[in-house]
C-alpha cells in the first residue's frame, strides 16, 4: 500500500486531498511547513510527496532543491496557486515530477498520483469496462460497443468515477468533490446537468437515479 506525504499549510485543502487519497486506498500523512516536509520526506517512509509551494518556514522550491541535493528521489507533485510559466518551469527544472495548479479537480490529482507511482508497482488497468462501455484512461477514448463517443473533460471524469465504482451508489457530494474539486458549491445542480449530458452520449439506462441520494452506474 503506497504512502503519500501531503505538505500543505491550508487545512481545508490538506483535508480534502487526504480524505480523497484515503478513500482510494492510500496511506497518508499531512505536514504544514517546509522544514517538517523535508525531514519526513528524507525519512524514506513515503512513496510520493505532494508539495505546496507556499509553505511557511521553508517554501516548496527550497524543500525540493534540498531533497534533490540530498539525492532523495521520492516522486514530487507540486501543488500550488502559482500557475505562471516561469513557476512551472522552475518547479520541473528543480526536480519535480509533475505540477498541478489550484483550484483543481481531485480526479486530476488522483490520475497524476497514480501515474507517478505506476513505474514502481505492477501496471494498473488503463481501460475501464462496464458492460459494453469502455474508457481508455491513457488515450481518453470512449466506446459504447464499437461506437466511439466524444466526451468533454468533465464528462470523462464523471464517467470514470462511475466506471471505477460500478453498481455503487455515489452521492452528489462525492461526485462534486471528485470531478469539480474542493471549490465546489454544495448547492449546485451541476452534477445533475452533467449526468444528463452523459446519459445522452452513453445511454440513459446506464446511470440510475437513486432518489434523495445520488446516482449509480448499472451493470447490464
């Protein structure tokens, strides 16, 4: 079981990321400052570091530089509100393995985490199948039987979470969190709107409404 260190000083984001990763089978720990992040990452007990740039005591760029100077090869995904080209280049050239800007959808972060860990474990299934519906996670191609279906980024993320949990009831809050990220409005009807979009493209009968709760991907 992979262990992930989350270096993030904003409690709401740290909690959001930690809960999502734990729900997907990862063991997590959270640290709120750069000095603690460096010390824990050097300890060798983690398989990946999610590193915020704006940490107190020692910023993320400094933590990353010190880790690489110390020959610590832990994969690092930089998580930050800074999304300029110069910051992206600085992070990647400084030794980061990936870079994701806030706000973000959890499904995108999860996909990047899995990608960085894949080289160190048995390759995971990259094509999800439920009945005659298939999603290729690498090429982003979707098929219903032999028919190709064009999905938007949000529609694909929604289809992916359904296909990863077939025949399981998923609440609107779960779907909002995974697809739209930590900045979602709990009162929004965006899930219902996108479920309608998805039904039109892959078949209305595949996604069942569970009244008062959410939705479920049916297995034919």
